[in-house]
């Protein structure tokens, strides 16, 4: 009996990305608040970057993933100058649907946690469809 190859996009893929918080990353700068701490939109962007990195090396040629759903709890503030680390774990694969568990940490403190869902698409077809009038 011949062994089947492991699918490239399988649960367990992980990646980490880091960001050193600057003034341009604050809630004040991104318009999500009036305090000089890491803004929630930047936390989300960092978490999504980790999900993209988790699958980057294993995507089929001509493919990409696009976000479809996000659930994120922003639990703690992070001041300018601190470095935060986002980690993504591909938790489930259901056909083209990919679900990631994400965490963002400042040292040992959890800054945010949640889930990001993405879908596998043909890059060119997606771009072509996005440019069409609705």
C-alpha cells in the first residue's frame, strides 16, 4: 500500500512575527482611540501577518489566502518602545477554509488573543474579480 503525502496546508503550521511599537502604531495615530499605546487595528494587522507567514511557504503556486473573519480580544495596553510578538497556529483546515488561533504577547503578558479565518484563493482570479464593477 502506497503512503499518501501529507497535505501542505495541514493543522499545526505556525509562525511568529514581531513589532516594536512606534508612535505610528498607537491608537492616537491610527484613529482608534486617544491614548498613546498600541492600537487595536495594529494588533489585528500583526496577528494577520502571523497567519500569512504561517502558510507562506506551503501555498500552492498562484494561490494566496484572504481574511474572512476575525475574533480578537485586546487584553492589555502596550507602550511605545516595547516589542510585541504575534503567533499564529493553523488550527483547522476545511477545504479552502483555514482557521488560526492567534496570540499577541509582550514578554510573558498576553496582549491579545483570538481567531482569524482565511480562505485559500487563486491570486489572479481574486484580483481580477475585485477590480470588476459590482
